[in-house]
C-alpha cells in the first residue's frame, strides 16, 4: 500500500542520516494516498510506527486529525504506547514500564530514563521505597523495613549515592564479627528473671558458637546433599559432646547463641535458648547455603555493617527525582505481545510499552495477584514457587527518657527461641530514646494477627522481663511485612532440597519481560544493595534487547556509563 511504502521510505531516510524526523514533515506525503486510507488497519500502522521509531507522534496525530477526523480514534491509540489511553507521548524513543517502586524498580527506572528511554513506573502503594520505609511520624526518621548497609565500603553499589548525599552511618559490626550485622560485645543479655548475663560468659558463648560454625563447614564437606541449618548443628553436637558439657556448666539460662550468618534467609537476629530447644522452627526448612557442597556462594562485601542513621528515604528520593512515577497503580495483568507489552492496572486502565521490568517482591509473585498472559514458562514459575519467603518485623517503642544500658542490643535468654526477645537501641546511633523489637519467623506471624496496640504492649512486656522498672512508651510504630499485600514477606531464602539456581532463574528475562529485586540477586540476596544492583542489571538487559530489535543501539546511552563515579568517603561512626 502507498501509506506503508511512504512510511518505509521515510524509515530509510531516518536510518541513513540518523535524523530525528518530525512526523509533520511527512504527513503530506502520507495524505497523497487518500485512496488507500480505508485499507490501513490499526495494527498495521502501529507495527510500522513502532518499528521505524519515528519521532514526534503528537505532530503526526495533529496533522492527520486536521486532514480527516476519521483517523482520530486510531491515532489516539498509536501516540501513547507507554502511557494510558488518554495521555499523549511526545517522543518515540523506546518505552519501558517498570512495575514496583522499591529500590530495584527505582534503580531500573532511573537507569533507563538516563539512557533516553520513555519510562513510566507503576507503584501499588501510596509511596515509593517498597520494603524500605522510613517513617517520620515520631518527629525523626525510623526505618520500619531495611535499615542497614551491608558492606560499608566503596565496593558497595550504593556507596557513591550515600557518600554523595553525606548520609551518616553507624557501624554495628566489623568484618570479622561472629554475628551477622553486630558485634558480640555490643550486647547486654538478660535471663527471664531480669538478671544480666556476665559479659565474660557471653564472650565464651561467642567463641563456642564460632567453633560450631567451623564444625558445620566440615560437615558440609562430607555431605553432597542439601542440608538444613538445624541438621548441621545437630550433627555437630553429636560429634562434639563437650559442647553440651559446656552448656551444662552454665548456670544462667543455659545460654546458646545461634545466628543465620547467611543473609539469604534475611534473618539478622540472634537466637538465645537452651540446648534442649536449640533449633528455631524456621531453621528446619532453611537451606545451609553457605555450608553446602556447591561452588555458588553469596558475595560478602568488606567493611562490616552500618545502620542508616537518617534512614534510607533520602537515597530513594534522590534516585527517584524526575521520574514519571504513578502511585496507587496496582498492576493486575501483564500481557506480552509481539510488538510490546500491555499492562493493566486495578481500575482497568492500560499502559503500553516496548518492554516491562517486573520489580515486585517475591511474595507478590507467589500470590498470583498479577496475571501473566501468556503464562510464564514452567522454569520461571518453578523458581517463584520454590524460593522461600521469610518474615521479620519491627515494633518501634518511643520513650520519654532513656533508662536502659548504653549498649546497642538488649537480648532475653529463654528456653525456646519463640520466647526470646531482641531489642535494637537506636539511641546509640541516632540520639533518640527508641528501642526496636525485632520478631522473626512464626513469632512475627503471630504478632501480625494482633492490633498495633496489642503488638506494642507485647513488646513492652518482653522489655519489662529484663528491665522491670521500664517506663511505658509514649509512642509506637508497628510493621506488617507478612500481611501487607504489597510485600507478603520480608526477604527471600533458599529452601532445603530445592535447585541451587533459583535466584538466577528468577532473574532471567522472558521475551520483553525483565525481572529485578532482591530475590533475583545471585550475589547479594536479601539486601538493599542487592535489589539496587538487580535493577541496574535488568535495565541494561532491557536496553540491549529493545534497541537491538530496532537497530539503533548506538543512539542511546548505556545504562551504566563507562566513567567511574567519584568516590566520596562514607561518614561512619563507631569505627
């Protein structure tokens, strides 16, 4: 047809000199073929326009509408491949829809926007940040979600942004800490009667725990099959009865400390309990990834771990500046098509783009609240189903005055892990009179069934067990990451007996769908910098695939530039 021949000729001209040709310059040529107009279908013109990547769709629409209003309904559909049906797109640069406004989604949107893509980010909440949520309702910032930078070093992908903003960090552990994100000497431990455990005893426990970890490494070398943490610890106790003998000699609470050092399971909590009940329920199903006989191993960045004193909000706001973000847009369907992606939100509105980056939490993918048409491949659905989702919550207690010891953590020694308590002292890091109770696993699930008032009272009762003279809090905040439909969990983890490549499988693109989030991070799962890194990776994969399709790879900037960003030292206290 003449119209299509004209479009083809224009495309050749654009490709020859890489000019940004305005539609208005060739509209008269199209109109010469009035006799052919009735034969031009919507899908035909949509295909040619998207294929040729011609510029200024609005000018084309205005020109055709001025000639003949019969074209109006057709062109309205053509001018907004990245926006809803009533909004116009001003340029024909490649378009991407990013679903999810957490660190992964914001990172992907930022990178693609800076690479000259048309980007719209759809977020189901009324805020950005996802499982990173800095609350200021108490008059100062408190992170109800992720709050640590794991790896306080220039190698951390987030270090350039944090350093440039001058945000202070409070280091809670060094590189060689026995525990995951805090040092043993920073603890004050109490029994159920409120008696403090002597610090030399705590030190001995830490040394014993370190020996147990070394023994589990030996166990790993002997077994080819996957093994849960609970099973590995049981084998160590069977082989080393002297450990049980040591515990029997301890008079205060029969103290034992266990921690899941591997951040894949996302547990940053110390478990204190007697040898007779030394395995928390969640650990019975948690894979001992860092001790399994497998080459794959999570990358642990140097520098220890630091608490974000002012919260993560300044970081996420900086990354999101200037982006087209649509809040309260809950995606219900993602349809892959030969010429792009159609995304439907809860109120029925639709968005079109060349590609989509899916950066929603693993729990949301597991819930099937987002329908994929056609369905995702079996290997992708299996990865979603077989990765585990864990829960950790925070109950923030704000007091009028500080009445607790000058330590970073307060712990309760109990006979079972379920009865143990663990409080983070924010006063050490921020100067505010705040303790944060951090339940995980089944305890966190049970507390989520309570009202916020009841949950805060529960946490205060645990505090009263170790500090009987504690005054009541004047305010409180409670997170609900497991019950929140926008997250349905706090972190991903490997489960026993499942394939070892699940994180990689979840990351791999499917046609023009790209996936990001901490659950797609092979190197840094369960961390903010892991989520951020996957957003950048998904953006670069998307850029390469979309632009290769149109043969214009050299026209757009790479997602991650070749220049190394200037390194600005991080502001760290408690060196």
